[in-house]
C-alpha cells in the first residue's frame, strides 16, 4: 500500500512516499525522499529501526515512524 506523509523537521517540511511491504516475516516500510534517497524502516516492539545501510538520524526515524503509526491507526479505525 502506498501513502504520502508530510514530515516537518528543523523547520523544513517535505513530503515522503511510503510503501508498505514484507521482508521475510517482518512488515517493512520503504520511504522515498524527494531527492531520490530511500530508506527501509521496520518496527521492533515500540522502537522504529532502519537497515544498516540507511543513515538516518534517530530523530528522523522516530518522526517518520510516528507518521506511519498514525497511518496505521487511521486504517484500523476507518
């Protein structure tokens, strides 16, 4: 499923494209940034994590993860 989220960090606002998918038994989220960079996030218990090769800072991972959680809540109660 494809979603667009708006992320506001450090006074900058950008729209990211998020695609949900599966890797082995994990639910993963592929995040595409406006500049073409991509990252894959997944949630372990209550902590959002990234692949080793993705170099996002903790604040960015948490902000994106919170937006994904909001999407999941909206879908669950719609």
